[in-house]
């Protein structure tokens, strides 16, 4: 294949130009990273679905740039990725401010629903609000960056806890708080575990007058580049409006925003 054909752009699914050469290069790189063992050039081309000559040119370029290395065994060349990718990733992660990544998506949800939207993170058995977007209005909820609440009483906290590994969840189950809202339930580990299992199944968490009377929340988990849950995004409002009148709309909005924030943090999470 000629250099010209490698650089040819063709329309993507959305109608915008797509660089075939860039797409193929990334496919080769991803194939190397995902392989459990070094690959021969033939195996690499087959796994990537790219012509052998094109794959060879890409692999050699990656080698020259330090992103791939090869080992010669007899007459065979085995290719593997290098740790230069890890160094790039580390620098990128240090430069990313999760609040900055989340801000435009918080704004979209807040504007769409006309309700405050938050980004939360677990700190021990509490959830900390780290960012907020609120539409202008006469009614303002008592939520703010830095606010701390028991994880099991909030949709934000439960959305994160539901996706924690068992060894990280276990210590939290020893510190369950009792809410003051009219629908607060007794602090039973079995009931919370059942609730978390349902959250994992449906992909979002709810809070209905557990922490406070008349207040509800819907939240969805946010994942990082290692596909670990790190944050949750949630919208807060009066229960009768949020959970009755606009529930489906709120669920769709927070799940979409969570997926987009996850993608911004490097996750491969797909939009639902």
C-alpha cells in the first residue's frame, strides 16, 4: 500500500473526515497493548485487521518513536509495546483536574433539569462534594463543594460504593449512618448490599428522603482509565418532582454525563 493511500481521509459515521492512517496506527498500538504476549508481524496484522505491508510500516514507525520494540528470534520478529506509553499517561493524569473535566457536563445536566448537579468522591465512609453546578433560581439547596455526607444516605455515595471491589466495600459497611428523613431505613448491611446489587445492575443510584425530608437525588458512577470507579455525578431536587415527574429524564441525563466524564478521564465506557 502506498503512502498516499495510508493518508487518505474518508468520511466517518458522523459524516466528518476520518484519518485512515491514524485509525490504523491506533489499532496497531491498541492490539499490541492488549495482547498477552509479543506478536509476530503476521499475527499483529491479522489481529488488527490491517494489510501486512501497512502494519509493517506502522510497527517500524512506532519502534522508531519508542512506542514499540521487537525481539528477533531466529527468522521471526516479535513485537511488543514499551513503557513510553505509561510515561505519557502518567504526565497526562497529573495534568487532568477531574473538576475541570466534569464541569461542562455538570452544567449541561443542571441547565437541562433546572436542578443542582454535583460531582462526589468517597473519603472513607463519607462522600465529599467536590464540584457543583446550579441554575439560577429562588430555591437553592444546601449543597456545596466540601459538603460531607454519609455514603449510604446519598445517591452519590451509593453509586460509587456499588462498583467498589469487595475488599474496599467491606470496611464501609461497618460505618452505616441512619438518616433523619421520613424514608430513612434501619442500618442493615444485608439491605444495603441488596440495594448496591440493584444499582450495579441498572447503572444508577437513587436517594429518596433518606438523609433529609422532601429531598431526592439520582446519581451515576464515573470511572477512570483503569476502569475503577472514582466519582459519581448526581442531580438533587425535590423528591416529588425529581423522582416522580422527571425521573426518566434525570436518569438518562446523569448516566450520559457520567459516561462522558469517564471518557474524559480515560475510561472506555460507552454512552448508554
